[in-house]
């Protein structure tokens, strides 16, 4: 059951953590853990940054698809 939830979340997420992991050369799980910890310390303000990065990522994917 937990594996299905994790798989669903990873499919539905925008892939921002994976993108940052590849860009920085570190594991995706490390990026996710730092994101979670920093979200707690900054009272969730990183959620806004996450959505901005997701928008940028989706825009880049859309543009590269049409080029």
C-alpha cells in the first residue's frame, strides 16, 4: 500500500526534485529530504518555490518538445 502511494506521488509530482538532483549531480532522495526539512524550518514557504520551479521545468519541456 505504501509503495503504491509513493509511486502515485512520484508520477503525479512535477519532477522538480529529480531535475535538481540531475542538475546538481546528487541523488533525488537527498534533494527531497532537504526540501522536506527546509519546508518545516521555513514554515512551508518552499512550496511556492517548488511550484515556480515546476512551472519552469514544464515550460522547458514544452518548448523542447516543439523545437
